[in-house]
């Protein structure tokens, strides 16, 4: 049960980050379709402690890349 709480924080962050990154790189003001949340990768020493922030960063980077397509 605890793992789903962590996954949900990660996925919420991923969704918010993806939308922000996509809007910034595409110049669109509309919310894009958000892809399914990936499995949370293991954290490195440089990754944030918060699962939400970790998901946000990963989602943001994917949103930037997808918005440029």
C-alpha cells in the first residue's frame, strides 16, 4: 500500500511537469494529452528527495522533447 502512495506522488509530479514542459517548448496554451506515467526510476544522489519533484523533473524533460516535435 505504501508503494502506491509514492507512485502517486511521482505520477502527479510527472503529469504537472509534462504539461509545463510541453507548453513551454510548443508555445501552446492548451493542456496536451499526458502519456502514461512511467515506472519511477531509482534515484541518484543528485535527484530530489521528494517523489513529486522527481516525477516533475522527468515529466518536464519529456514534455520539452515532445513539444518540439
